[in-house]
């Protein structure tokens, strides 16, 4: 797979300097105006067992795209794991300015991805400022509804959940009963070369992003929860930079929408659900494979293959039950399905299933521990192969939030 996107690389020393800078600046000006600085986060330790096989780079999460593509790809069966990669730390800064309150947020965790995949290392998550109705920086896309994320121990989360944190410029209007927003967001896409992956002609194809992605959402408060509609529109373009008579340049329009909701069914039971459909928006989902696949166009000798924005459909439904003030459970299921192009590899990802059930104990507000049973299944495109895994995970989590200082002087 190729990742057609832009990345922001920050090393840990730079992070420490940034944190120190924020502390010094905020402390120095704390007496001048209304200002506060909060340090928050949590420490989370996981111990689990994978009864079958999963990509060792993703040992502590259930990603259905990372299950075996063929028999014994990650043999042998059965592995225990220990992890603290979900541990998180962040800063919230609030300042009063002539234009209104300015909020700044910076956050990272230890879940290595990209060149650091599988490692316990710094991962940049968020860095944004918010002034009035405008937000600039990296945070969740407007296509993402963070409130639909179920209360599970697994960090992989449902594969069909819309979830992306791009750099963006956002405008949002918030009312008493509804809100809406629109954003220009960092473009990106994941491509898969399929059965032609080894062809040298494809090595000269380069991404060419000329426009940002467009995202919008609207949320309406209901009697027992809310309902949210969101949409995304993107232009995916690639250029053949080679000199061969074959020209593989092309472009596709990606688009998608989702509807999500939280509904309080009774005083102790909460429903979280989401449905999503689109083309070329797989990278907007938690775990859905490539945005663009290859399809045959053999009747044209100049362009024998074409890129195709892959249709995707998914949904999730979860129930959360509070048994009493300290004990709770989450039960749910998610599915994501790709409509593959004809030149994708036979073992390309086609469909994923995900289900989980847990029992959680919260002795006091800052502490949580629990056990969770997880199941996932992967179906390949056309070779008839499927793989599944059962996992059990035990976790303990301690959350914290401390005001470094707070000054309410005007």
C-alpha cells in the first residue's frame, strides 16, 4: 500500500521544549489576564492474550485488516501481550484575548505508527487553537463523531467508526439545540496497486493534492440524546511522472456521509450507533483498508489500468449498561465492507467483523479496571480465505487532571 498524504514529524525533544515553553509563557503572564493551564491524561496498562494470529506490529489492538491474509501468515497461534501504549498526556490552555477566549490544546500518546509501528513511543495526536467559532490545527475531523466511540478496553475500536485527525481550518456554529460546522482539511489517501504492484510503470506514479478535503456536520439534540449527520468530499489525483508511452495519470472524487447517534434508552442503558457509506473515504474510518484500488482498462493500450475510488459501507451498534454506581458493561458489533476493484489482489481486504463484551469496575472516579472479550474476522476479496481471532484483555487505568495555575483576574 502507498500512503498519499502529508505527515508532521516531531521528535520527543521538540515536544519537551514545546511543553516547557507553554508552561513558562503561561506562568509569566498568569497575573496579567484571565488564564489557566491544565495538565490531563491517563496511565493505562493492558495485559491480554491473542488465541490465534495477528500482525505482531498491532499486537495490542484488534485491527481486522491486520489479521492474516493467508494461512499461518503470523504463526504460531497464541501470544500473550503487555502494553502501556494507550497512555496519554495533554495540555489545555485558556486565555482571555480582545477577540474572546483562546483555547489551545496539545496531546500525545505512546502508540507508535508509521515508521514507529509496533513500538511504545511518542505519537503526536493533537495541536490546535480555538478562538470563538474558529479552530485551526490538528484535531478530529468534522466527519468524526467522537461521542459514538464505545466504552471499550480495546484501542482498535470498531473498524467502521469514522475517525480521522487531520490538520484543518474549521468554522462551527453552536446553538442550544443544534450545531453545525464546515472545515477545510488536510488531504490524504491510501492506494493499493493490486496484482500490478510489481510493475515498474506504477513506480513513477505520484500523488498530486491541489485542493483540501471538505467536511461538514450537523447535530440536533433530541429528547434522550442526539442525532448527527456528516459529509466529506475530496479530490484524489495522481500523476505519472515517467516517460513511457503508457500514461497512468488520473483522478477520482471521493465522498461519503455518515449518520450517528447516542440515545439514552433508560436511566441505565445507552445506545451508540453509526452508519457510514461513501467512495474513497476508507482513510476516514478506523480500519478499512485502501481508498483507491486498481481496475483493468485493457482496451486502451495507453492507459491499461485505472485508479478507482473504492466504495465502502459500514456500521456499528453498541449498548452500554450501568449495573450500579461502580459496575458497567459494553456489548456491541461493527462491520465494514469494501466493494473491491477487479485488479485488486485476491487476498486484498474485503470485509471485517468486530464484536466485544466487557465488564468494567470503577472504584472511584479516576480509576477503572476491567476484562474484555474481543472477536474479529477478516474476509479476503476473491481467494475464499478468511481469518479470525479471539482475544481476552485485562486493563487498569488511572486518569488525572490538574490545574497548573488559574487566574481569573480581568
